[in-house]
């Protein structure tokens, strides 16, 4: 007996940057949409593979096979059109009305296919001008990478529809396929929204409305940022001393620099004499320059390791070793590492030490409302005194 054809495949691949092995599930759903999802564990990939095969087979009886001269894309468009009409019989009348009145008055130009639009968007990110010779991308490099990756995934996962044919429902179905947190899902949607805003802008005018504007992500209850306790702080600092990345950890833990801000910092921006660090607009998340005051604890660490590379070439491997030694990781018995946890710790202790919403907001580039909502009352006065007493070994 001939084996049943599998419509979805699992393929292992190695991340060229981190050299970690992941598993990718690929294939095409019954509606023509493409699947391309990555998983850290082979077990999760196999579960998703079974789920996709089951979905495909379970829908086999929902439709009847019919001979048609329509392409897959045309069939998909027909399905979308009928879903938007209250009565199937309205479709011919809607088309006639569009041909008589709508088409000649349309503001949009002929909309390109999604693959072509993504290609032009990436060229714009890389510095290409638009057809008028203007419109050069002014986004920071920090923003271009996530945009390029997200829009690339979006373009590879959807049928090659025209840009103005992509509806909120199509994007919602696409988002539903990601097993990620609400925060990550919202960030993904925002980047896709930026792509559609670019499609709307002159001189393109490929569509008149941004479909992402009608999509709402349920963020659920917002929890207070996770912070480190005193022992975890000391373990990280001592591990950083042993692994020779003490300046990086000290800057994040006492100065509250974000990982990307510390990664772009060099010693020329560190003024030990005036006890200041200047972060340029191109280095910060908000795109606004700010000056970080160096507290006595941070000053002691920076003086002790002055000139040591802040962000060495093999930083990822070294910092992972520091975190593992301090009890952070993905194995049983280890504590999960939370992004920006050192920054959240720095803000909590700083506010307890100074007691000023305005001063804390200025120091870390936040608003006073954020400080009030997330960082007051997180640590005690006694712990703050011990925190700022953590000094380098040498």
C-alpha cells in the first residue's frame, strides 16, 4: 500500500550566528497559506507537525473537489470576497459598481504583489530612494534589523496577494499561528503596521488603509518588571570579574543601560572625571540622547576595569557563562533570564536611594508615570544600602 503523503516537513538547521540547532516546520495549508515556523526543541516541532497534518486532513470533507480554471490565488480571493458579503448574489453587483464608479476614482495606484512590495521595502531600508528621488530611510540601524526580519517572515508566510487585498482577518489568522507571548505578538504587529504605513505613503499609495489598525492584541494583566535580589547581583558581578566583562555588567546593573546601549558604548563616551556617560540618539531605544550620572558604586567598578573591552567580540558566549554560573538558564533548577532584568534592578534601587520620580526618569530615559507604576517600593532601604556597597574585588 502506498504511504500517505506528508504535506509538512521537519528540517533541522543551525543558526549561523549562535551555532545552536533548531527545527523548522514547513509546508502549505489547505487554504494555500505557507507555514514556516521555528522551534528550539525537536519535540515541539514534531507536535506542531502532527497538529498541522491533522488540521489538513480534518478539513478534507469540508469542501468538495471541483474542476476550475482559477489559480490558487484567485480561489483565495474569491473566498475572501464572499466572506465580506452578506449575500453571495451581491458579488456581481459589487464588481459592476466598482468597474463603473470605484476604479476610476481610486486614490491608490496599481498595488504590487506582496513579494515585490517586501523586496522594495528592504531596498528602502538599505538606502534606496523612491521614484521621485526622495524618501530615503531615516530609521536607526537598531530599528531596521527587526523590521527586515519581521516583514520577511510575513512575506514568506502569506499567499502572494496584492498589498491592497490583505485584510485584517488574513493578518489575524497569520498572527494566530505564532506561539508567542502577547507582548511579542504586539511587537510583531507593530512592525507589520510600519510596513503597511510605508505602502500607503506617497509616491507608492499601494493601498488606502492599514489593516493592522483594526487588530487589537489582548495584553492581559501587566506584571511588575522582574528584578534581581542582592545575592544574584553579587553573583553576576563576581562572575563578570572572572570572565573579564565586569564593565558591561556594572554599566547595566548600576547605570541601568539597556543591553543594546551598553553594546554600542565605548570608553570615549565615559567621563570619569565629571562622572557622566553620554548616550547619543543613535544608541538609545527612544532615539533621544541622554546623560547617565555615574554613581559612586559604578565609578568604583569603571575605575577598577578602565580600558577593558565593554563588549568583546565573543560577548554572547562569555555572558551566557556568567549567567549560568549565577544560576540563570533553561535547565531544571535554574532561574529563567528576563530581558532587561539588570536595568529594572538598577532603576528600582536608584529610586529607593534618591526618592525622586523626576530624577529617576531623567537618569534612565523613562517617564515619571512609568517610574510610579513599576519601580517604587520594589526594594527596601536596607537592601539599597547593601546594593550600592557592592565593590570590585581588586
